[in-house]
């Protein structure tokens, strides 16, 4: 039998509640509900206060709607970006660099024909082809032996075939990018002490004309007639001229 001295009214709507409809406000588990009452209704609930089931349900509905809105805002973030702001790297990226279409052990990467005998394109050749002609050849690619001059350099006909059979976009994974950057860094370190090398074949006839006003053959002829300049480890006769 309910007590006649205590009506058990809801602290929110002041409705007199029955025993089965009473929801306690006190306790650790109702801490969030008490903050809700204080923030929205300026009700400072104490132990012993109760609410009706209808007012408690309004609190649960509001809490659920806020949780759904929060989840939707998180789901709107692109998949490549983590919630905490960390960028997730994709497995492959596409760059606008020319590359040779994929080859197999039976298909030449240069002429795209079947081959009975093949050789693997060396790292040196692949790197020089990229530097000189901006063409990527993937590691492990094979070609016909006839496309080489000696063992390291493509023939002029082979380079023409490569340019005809290239695609404009290349997909790289992390290993491919790391290998490419490492090769470029090694080449830069190797040549850092001698940026302009007149002793090798790094300059064309047009380069000689632009730098010194004479052709390469004329420069070679001048060097043959110079005898009074001492050749050292850090300065050759050609470099001094």
C-alpha cells in the first residue's frame, strides 16, 4: 500500500506516479540523467527524488539522437582520413609518368612480341631509360637480346618502340616508389662532386655550342693541341679549358 505522507511526484512534470512507473534519480548510474535535469530544467535532484517513465524516456530519446548525429558526422569523413586526423596511405597511387606495359617471361617489353630467348632488363638500363627518356620500366621486365647495344644500352630502334608502346599513367606501390627515390638519390650522391663533367659523354654537341660557342669536335681538336696544362685528379685539361 502506498504511503499517504509522500505522494511520489515526478520532479520534472510534477505528475503523481504509481509504484511501477517510478524511476529513481539518485545513484551513480543516474549521474548523466541528473546533469540533464540540471542543464535543461535547472532541477537540482537529490537522492530520493523520482521521475515518471515518460520523462525518463524523453531523456533516452534525446541521448540516442545525439549519438546518431555524432556517428553520422564521423561517417562523413573520407575513408583515406582517420577520425583522429591521420592520413591513411593507399596501396597504389597513379602518377602521370610514361611506363612500359607489363610483360611476361614470353613477351618482350619493347616490341611486345613473343620471344624464345630473353634477358632481364638491368637496373642500370632501367634507371638510364627513365632519366634520359622519362620511361618507367618495371623491375623484372624482359626483352629480346637484339634490342641492346652491347649489354647495357637500348638501340635507337628499341627506344622508338618503347615510346610507341608506353602508357601515360603508371601505378606505383610503396616498394616501387622507394626503389625509384633510392636510385635517384644514389645517382645524385655519385655525381655531387662533379656537376659538369667534360671528360665523359654527358654533354651533346648542342651543349658545347651553348656553353663555349664551339662544337664538340672543335673542342676535342683544341684539347689535342694543349700541352702546357697539368692534368690532376681534381682538374683535367678539358675541365680547365
